[in-house]
C-alpha cells in the first residue's frame, strides 16, 4: 500500500492506494480509500480584516484580483473581476481607502455574501 496526501479545493485528503501483486487484477478489492479529511487553512487570506467589508454580490468565480494588501484605492476603483453566469462583473471599492486584506485569489469560487476584501 502507498499513502498519498492530496489537496482538492483547499481540502486535504490522506489517501491509501492498494497495489496489485505482480500485476494481478485486484478489481474485487477497493483500490482507493479516503482515510481522513482535514480542512486546510485558507492560503489566500492576507493581512487583517479592515473596517470596510467588500462582499460578493452573487455567486461566481474570481477571474482576476487587481489590488494587493496596502494599495491605496479610490471609490469606484476595480478591486477584482467576478465571473457570474458567463458575465464579467467588476467588484469596485465602495469608498476611498487602503486595502487591508484580500480574502480570495484568482480561480476561487465564491458564494453570495462571501467576504472578498476589506479596506481601512
């Protein structure tokens, strides 16, 4: 048997794979068994949460993040692009400020209301 650690969508799985003896067909045996699932820490979170929250207006996928922690932004500046229903939606800064945290990365799927970023 061989043990592997696999990460899928931020979840870490310990997987044990049984090997056939001399190439024998062991199709009656269970080939893969998931033995343990551990929630991984979110690797995309940066900084501390600021006073002004920027939440996802709808579920979708983050295509691009245009800012980084510490950037100064003006009201209306595009913070990131959210794809929803095959349309690209600009997530804009609600007011002037400094980016305190970015909670998502390009490629992340988000639900409506999820915290995307925060400003001070």
